[in-house]
């Protein structure tokens, strides 16, 4: 198939459908009936803690893992039993995967060579792709002569060279330092949007997901918790797991009655969806911005920790046996010292609640650590 | 294909990221090291341990009957009865051993690394067995079991030497494969359309070439040094020829043969390494062009 800029920008993304995927490793069910549809040209992120099955799902899609049951369908064709080398899926790996015995140009041209393209054609296309990722002048360099960021960009060019139907990104930024990571993140997204290539991105980094993906599939223990846009995922988490895993949530014990709860003496409706079935003892899951505080010497809460986050300052407020995290503007937060008594109030229009036992069962191994005093 | 944005690529790269990894050489870095006396002593002692026997052997082989310096032993060596035949036989056996050993062990080691990493420990133990079991036990067992046509072929020794060299060959390959991210490289190759043969030939083997060469040289050294099996199987390889030679009259020739074997292996090792280096340079120049 000829490679041209017109094709690259025409939006040649494929529709991907993962249907009831099951994959077990011994007694561990890595994929437990996972089903997901990805639209052509969509940037789908698989997010979840370690061991949730996201990498297994990606490897199944790439053809590196065999399925116990289920189907991988791309553009209506069942690829479940098709060899990885015949799937036409470009993959960028977490670890640097450039072939050490080849320079950047030959790494990019490798897939074209496997497709029996003429040497002159291969060199031309590989050169163009290196130019696209901003590394035209590094064509003769070997992997050991390049930085991590450069290597991953060559790997991206190599994956794109074969004009893949689906681009698979397996935590490609995790080995890079923060500055390069942020830069490459924006560049990958920009390139993906320009090429309109269907992309599946695996990560456990929420910031990457929220800034890059069209939709996010949050996974836990081999199944899907929620598939939604980043904004929806953050503002309307469907389950307690999502609320805890994506962003920051504080748990406040409440009693649910008549689809209402009382928090800090304030009556609040509970969010529709999974929450609405909860009755009795439960926990409310509150985002830092769901809570407002007012300095009040007679207030029930007092500040126990304070973290400067730039424009915002995060405070940890102790109220009886419960502690909640609250974000305030840094200019206002500057006046609040540790030990200051405050009066909290709920500013969210509704709150997400979950049965107490469900929350305690949630795997929080990959949730961000609590803020510290700065 | 035109760049994605007007002025250039979408990848506007920061200076910091585009800095390539500096290549350090000993010439550019001046290190101030304090020479510790005990290091020098250890170096001298270990050097003496290896050099004194070699020196004694070379000195003895360079003496004539009167005890004067002479190349007589080396001059006589090619025409010594049976030497050429023994050398040819050893070379043939070594070649077959190296080919069979490589064909057997390279795919095995790669397969275990990629598909069955849990078996690595088991293989570690299994491949040590030839060292634990004395060669005499192995050869007597083989001679008792194998049919006459097999026993009458010198290449039965190759079969035995493949087993004997297994610990060295496997460990060398294991170390080479362990030094690269084999799983990721093979998966990257497969995702780009490479089959197993292409992946082995173009990706894996070039990246374990030093380990492969090391395994080959170790096999060669083993074949040129093994006496017990060859002797019991009644084949006059170089070690057997040396042992059978008349020590009383032609001692210097005997030692000269040993020295030639040793020096020959070294020369071969240097040759193999230099060929590998020049090949790598040529490949890089070609790729860079």
C-alpha cells in the first residue's frame, strides 16, 4: 500500500471491537469478559491500577496474547486468530524497543522492508517519517546515541511507517523524565489528531489520560468500571472505584435516606446512577472542589495539612474522625495556617455515595499518595 | 510526505531533549586514580600464574638438543609424522561441533528466553551436568550403546563435544540474551511484520553476536584440548597426537605443538573479534550512507 500525506490525513482509522474477552493466567483472571467498542480515529485510553488487565487487553489486541474466549474485531473482521505480524498494528512499547543494531532510519524502514518495498522507497518514507517526528538530522544515529525521548519518537515513527490500522501505545512515556514526557504527550496527541488514526493508549497516569484521550476506559480486576470522556469521568464518576482512582476523593461516612444525605449538617441529594440504589450506612465521595471552607474560630474542622499546588492550595481538614481534602485559591490559602479552625460546606449540586464495604474493597494501590505539608 | 505543520514538524523539540547521548572515551576523560599497591600485587601474581608456565613451555620449545636457542621444533612440526592428519581431523571435528552446537543451542536459548523464562533455572542446572559427569563415564556409556557405524565415525566425537561444550555455550548465549530486551525486540519485530526467521536473523543474532562468537571460540578451545574421549574412541586428534609423541626424543616438538595450539586459538579469537568489529563498522558506514 502506498504511503502518502493525503492518506495520512484522510482519517483512515479503523473501528475496533473487543467482545467479551477472557484471558486467565493460572488462577488469575486478567480479562474477565471485557467488551469495548472504539470508534474510527478515536483516542481511547485504558486506565487502571497495576494488574487491572489493561496491558493484557492491549497485548490481546496486538496479537501477543491468546484469548481463552472472546473476539477481537477490527473493521468487521475477526482478528482473534490472526498472527500479530499480520494484524497491521503499530505498537510503541514502554521500554525502548529500537533495534540496537540498526540506526534510526533503518529502524523506521524495518516494517517497510518486511512489506518488501524497494530500498529507495523505504529510505524516502523513513526519512519523511523521521522529519515528521523532528528527527531528520538523527537518521544515522544508533539507539545508544539517542536520548530516551528521541528513541520513543523514532519508535513512534517506526510504528506509523507501516500505516497501521490501529496504533497501540503501551505506556510509552513512563520511562521519560517529566519535562520530556509532557512535551511528547502533546506531540503524540497532535499527531494522532492530524492523522486521525485509531489509537489505544495504556497508562496508569491520570494526567496523561485526562489531557490526551477522547474517551477513557477505567479498568479494575479485568473488567470495565466506566467508559467516558475525561471530563465526564472526573465530574460524574460512575462508581466508587472510578471516583477514588480518577482524581482525588475524600470519603465521608453518611446515612442515606430518601435519596438524600446529610453532610456537615447540610442536606444534599445523591447522584443518580449506581448511587441511587444505596440505602443506609454509606460513604459520600467528595472531590476537593465539592467542598468550600470558611475560616471560623467556632468551626468543627481544623487544618492538619497544607500543600501548595501553584494556583491552588490543597488543605486537609480534620472533622471529628473524618479528614477531607479541600482546594482553595493559593492567594486565599496563604492566610490559612495549620490548626486554623474552619467551617466546611458542600457546594456540589449532588454527591456520589457508595456502600461502605464497597469502598473498603477498592484496590487503592495505584491511587496518588496523600498530599504532604509543603 | 510534507511535514504536518506549515513550518516544520509537529514535533518542535526542545534543546534539552535533542541533546544526544555523549560518547565518552578514555581519551577525553582524565581520571585521577590512586594506584593501590595491593591491586598491583594481585595483578602481578595472577599474571605470573598464567605467564610462567607459558614462558617455560615456549622457552623449552625454542631449545635444540644442546639446549641452545632454535626454531628447530617449530620447523619440524609440520613434517612430524601424523601431525597434519591430527590437525585436519581436529579442525573437522571442531567445525562440525561448532555448527551443531550453534544450531541446537541458539534457538533453544532464544525460545527459553522468550517463551519459557521459567525454564531458565532448570536449564542452568541441566547444562552443568556435562561438567559434573566425568568425560570418561560419558564416552564409555556412548561406546557401549552406539552402533558400530556411529562408533567408526570421528563425528561421534562432535556429538560428544556438543554435550561437553553445552555449559559454556549455553551460559555465553544466556548472558548475551540477558543483556538485551529480547521479548520487546521480538514483539516489536513481529508487530512490524517480521516472522520468526527474520526476527532471529535480522534482530536477535546481530545483537548477540559477541556472545555467539564467545561460544564458538570456547567450543573450539574445548575440541582442541579434549583428550580422554578422543583417546578412548581411538581417534588421533591434536591432544592425542601430542600425548602419543615420543617425549624422550622429541620433547620440544611436543611442546611446540601445544604452544601452536594455544597461540592458534588466540590468533583465531583475535581474528574473529577483529572481523566482527570491521563488519560492524562496515554495516554502520553502509547504514549511515
